[in-house]
């Protein structure tokens, strides 16, 4: 919403982050100290920090040597230590955000110690996020264990009061959908008057979404949550350069096909734009994505005000 004094748009960001990582530094800390995996939350903290350049370096710094330290990132150790001091991982994340002057709020999707399971199209069953992301067969369905896990009350409150709720871009089966498997989160999203949008990935992700079209990404989200979860899907319309295509083809990754008719048949509004950032890797342009998100958030704010005014009549 616009600030009355400056006229500038004030944006409050809340990130809900999956806690199923079991590989690398996060996996080691999870096993050794019985804490939720801090890696994905650490990345969010670095991205939302006011002094992003310095804290990104600090939080992502990995020890290259040292018995027990090699391979760990400073940010993961920081969150683990604070989790033990406070006795609560979610509180440690909140306190860390205050200490580091994070411009937003970050919540783990659940405080439960969950494990991600997948059923693949060839019938294989795989346990653990790190193994799922390396699967050669398509992922058919995923679930959490234990199945009954609850979100933080703060997460449900953030969903209720949001103007815009976005999913993606990101790893479809190991980062995005796990959040929707937590009790009550899909229902809270549908109940919210906010605009709900899925920002589609630019490329296939080997081990997760090879050959996936845009509508197959969306279908996977809906099949794991609710058919009426989303309003919009945001897709890239700019072709990837031939040089990058060759580079990614060697990694078994190609651009996601925009099957717009199938997306519209799902009842979604399709927003297309040049989302590509110039560079040596295929990445979303953060400025373009932010501009689209702000536009949708303003639409969501108008929709909420209209709903509130209608309720008063």
C-alpha cells in the first residue's frame, strides 16, 4: 500500500519455507543436533537482508577445512546455535531476523521434524529430499512423514492478511509443494481474499521436472493441494538464446513449454512477459518479477477492499 507521507509503495514480505532438506550441511546438522534444516531459511534471510551483499557472503560462507566444520556454512551454524539457545527453531528464525534487520518475515512451513517421501512413475518409492531430487524417473506424488503436521499460527495469519500469495519459482517437488502438504495451508490459501499466483520455472529441473510443460507444473501443485488454489500463472515469453540452449541441453534441461490453452482450461489467467535476466545462466529477472508481483498485489488489495465494503452493506 502507498505510504501517506512519501507516496512510495510499502511492501511487507512473508516467506514460508519448506523444512525437508536432508543433504549437505543442513542434513548433517539435522542428524547431529536434531534441529530443523536451516539451509533454505538461511538463503531467505540473506535475500531479505538490508545489507544483502555482505550478509549473503557471511551466511553462505562455507568452511573449506577443519574437523567437523568442513562443508558447513556459517549461516547454518548460526541458526543451529540460536535454535539451541532459544529451545525453539521458529523463535530462533524470528530472533535472527531481528538481529540481522531482515526486511520481512520468515517462517518454517511447520515446526515438525518431517521427511519427504516420493512415489515415482516407475513404481519406486524414495525417502529424503536429496534422493528425490536425484531421481531419474518422473515424480508421481509426494507426501510428508508424519502426515499430520501443523503450520505456525503466524503462517496462517500471514496468509489471511496477504494481498498476494505466490508460489515459485523453485524446485517443484522439493521446495514448493511440500509447503502445501502441511495441515490447513491449502485451505487457508483458498479462504484468503488475496490474489494467488504461480510463477512458473523457466527450465526443466533434472531429477524433478524433465519434459514438464507449464500446465504440468500447475497440475502438480493443484493435485497436491486444491483445484481452486490459484488465480494466475506467470510465464516467460522470451526465447532462450541458442548458446544457452546448447549449454542446458547438455545438462538434460530445456525451456518449459508454455501450453497456454491447457493453462486456461484449468481456469487460470495467464500473464506472460520477458522474465529472463541477461547472463550466462537462465535466471528470472528479479526486477521484472517484482513489478509483476506488485501489480498483482495492488489488484489483491482492491479485491480485498471491495469484499470488505460489500460485507458492510
